[in-house]
């Protein structure tokens, strides 16, 4: 019974490892837009692995699973700082856009613009 679950967990962890490696590749190439779908797929893998462990009533493990986990951890040590850097960059872009929008709105209403025509009348 547990052997089938262990095999399934190994397969899921292998997929998780591949997704993690794809994330690293995307970050190295500077394609941060590809990260969100990969993160969502990784989260699905994690949820399925958690369900397997809950179903078994214990954490399923063996040598291969431990090896896969150590590979994942080594890649995630590289990805972690890169994700933090990307998050900081995006945060700065959002802050800049909000500041620009705020400044535009502040000075937009101060300058009245006439919509009519005025004639100069001399007396």
C-alpha cells in the first residue's frame, strides 16, 4: 500500500524539481513573467504531496525522496535571493507608478483650462 504512494510521491517530487529548475532558467534569462504559472504548478504539486502524506498517516520517505529534496533545496537556495530581488524591483516600479499618478493628479486640477473663446475689448 505504502509502496504505491511512495512511487507517486517520487514522481511528484521529480515534477517539482523540474519546475524549480525551469524557474531558475526563467530567472537567469530575465523572464520573470514565466514565474507565476510555474509557481502555481509547484503549489499544486506541494498540495498533492501533502495529501499523500496525510492519506498515509505519516511522511512518506526513502533514499530517492531525500535525494530529490536535497536537489530541490540546493536550487531554491539560488532562487530565493533572486526572487527577493525581483520582488524588490517590482515593488519599486509600483511605487514609482503610484507616485507619478499622484503627482499628475495633484497638478492636473490646479491649472484651469478655458474651454471658451474670449475677445479682447478695448474701451
